[in-house]
């Protein structure tokens, strides 16, 4: 039975606004799980398991080790009921009918770390990534798929148009690697673009003390894409003339200029700017 037929049988209509696109190729699903590389001393979380096409191959790996658990988190009630019925005989599996963005991940905390895998819903892919990176201490790896245009922003090189907030945010919390490109033909309904599986290895330590304030600062650095770094600061923080006069010598001293653009700066450059900005704020 095809994915389309299964969905019709369950009376489920994929919702574009939720970014629901179901993987429909078992050969590719098997390849994804092989690339995911399940570790025997870890538990696994799968988000948005859908019709269980990845779950089936995950269970084959899990069965090799009785100490492992597979946690399935599925928001859609009909899909959740289908998954429970499909995998109810499995001993090493737990089911949660929850919205992952509202789910308390801490209740899953154990002495074991988790690997996380998901063919993410397009509409909330970056929100889910941010949620897991914020709680990265629980996870050894995140294996997530994204629309190709978002993956390109995450992996963007300094000096390119796609380099921006998303690039810096993921660099702050993790090391990222492209793993698999998925042709749009492997999904139902057919999306407009290809997908890409990326692996994120969370960093044990990050380079700033306050990630929330740092990321707010980064957003303001990239707020107006066509403007220079200094002009973004002027507008975002309503800088007075005296403050601007202080910032310009600081930029020049560190080999930047009034015309430096945010897309030409590295994560460490932004740390330098942020530390200086905090100093200015304290002196007000």
C-alpha cells in the first residue's frame, strides 16, 4: 500500500500550512537510518514519526540492544493511533501524543544521552532546531531534515548572501555537517524543493556567557540585510552621536571599518562586538 493510500485509509489530508510531507521511499528511509548511525549506549527520539517509515528501520537497530529505548513524539492524533497500533508489540518503545514545541524534554532525562532524528515539518523546522540546541546537554547528535533553502542558510559561508542569523546561531551551539540530499520526488505530497539531512553535534561549551542576549544582539546585527554593521546598530539601538564616536575607533582598532557588513564577520567577531556592546551598556 502506498503512502497516499495509507493516508486516505486513515482519513488524513496532509496540511501544507503544517509542512506535512511524508517520506515515501523505503530504500531512502533505510539509507537515512544507516547514515544516522545508531549508538548502542544511547536512547533515540524520533519527532513526527508519521506513518513510521523511519521508525521501522530504527526498531531493527534498537532490537539489537535490549537496554535501548525509542521515544516517538507525534502530534497528530490519527497518526499517533496508527503508530501505537503498528508498533504496540515492541518492548523498547514509548509513545507521546504531543506537540514537540510544547513538550517538556526534561521528563525524558536519564543518565543516557539521546540521539534525535526527524524529517522535520517545514513550517516549524528552525523552531524545533532552536529548542533542541537550547537543551543540548541531553543530546549527543541531532539528525534533522530541512528544506534545501534553509539548509543552505545554516551551512552558508561567510561573505555570501545566505550567511546570517541562522548560520551564527547554529555555529554558536553546534558543529554541523551535511549528510544526505533528498530529492523532492521521495515525498508525498510533492514539495516544491529538495530536502537535506544535516547532523548537529552540540558543543559542550559555548563562547558567550549569556546566549539569549547574544542571539538578540546577532538578530540586530542582521536586521537590515543591505545595511552595514554600524548602520544596523544605529537603527536597532537608536545610537547617539557620542556612542557612534566611541564605536568607530573600536572598529578600526580591530581591523574593521564603518563599512563592514555583518555577512563578512565570523562567530568570534560577533563575540568581540557583543563584549564591547555589553561594556557600553554597563557604562550608561
